[in-house]
C-alpha cells in the first residue's frame, strides 16, 4: 500500500503535519498531525511498504514487542484508510 498522491508530510515548528497539495487540497479540508511514530510509518508508506514491512520496521526502530507493533500498524492503517489516504502500491 502507498500514500495517495497529493499529500505531503512536512515538519512545521517541530510538529509532523500532513498537508494536501494540488488537486487533493480541493477535496480534503483538514490537516493531520502525526506523532514521531506515525511520521516514521508514513515515510515508509510513501515508498509502498506492506503492513508486514511496517511492523518489521517498528520492531527494528523501537523497543516494542511484536504484538504491540502489529496492533499499532493496524490501527494506523485503519485511520489512513478511513481518511482515504491510501492506495494500492504500484498505482
């Protein structure tokens, strides 16, 4: 899966902010703030990481057990899907 085109992660005043650009800004009237873990996952999704790859990346980067990493990734992906920010990788 991958982040849809038209959404960028920016750091503004030390905060991770997702902003719509171009045509996406016409349909998306919100701003999303991510914590450091969310930004970490977002950056991997920009490259088309799978859910398993995201869990593995969390396990490598943070001191967290597999169950918590898997749950965190599933919840994060669920929120992105609810906001319609994901697409299939390769599209």
